[in-house]
């Protein structure tokens, strides 16, 4: 069972970024599946560090794209990236230190964050890219 199903509604119109978003969705669903199968500790301890590393790579790719676009919201956008990676890093540290983490709340938080980030933040640079390209024609 999926916590989030990919839809073209989430597409930012950049194939590489969309594929990266799809992979993040799959990782979140894998973690949720483990939690649903009563293997929450194992799933969270396995997936969360992988998710953090992959997300950092994705954010780096996305930030390069925004730089190439000369996207005016670049600084604010990377701040949002930094805030999330700091939060997820803290959760990884908590898990390593055996601090209790509500795994279901964690999965829901990450999915909600991803949906909101794509729809609110990423769509800003997607619209900017389309507008910029239209001006160049």
C-alpha cells in the first residue's frame, strides 16, 4: 500500500528532476510499507539514511538547475532544502541514539513535506523556467 502515489500533477517539467522526485516517493513508500508490516524500526533505520543521502544529491541537482535559470527565489529555496535536511539528519541521529521516533508520524511528515514542497516551492522555478523560455522565443 502506498502512502503517496506519483502523479503528473507533481511534474515540474524537467525529466531528471521528476525522476528524482519519483525515486523519493518510492523510498517513502518503501519506508511506509515496512512500518505498515510492523517492521517500522528496520524499515526506518534502513530507508531514512538512504533517503537523506539521496535527497541531498537531489537538492544539489535542483539547486544547480535553479542557478542555471538565474531563478530569483534561489536563496529562499535552498534555505527550505537546508531546513529539511537538518530535520532529517536530526531524526537519523535520534534513531542511532535509540531515541524513540514515531515512525508513522515521520512517514506522514515526510510525505506531506514533499507534496507541499513540490507544489509550492518547486512549481515556482518550473513556472519561471516556462516564462523565461517563452521570453526567449
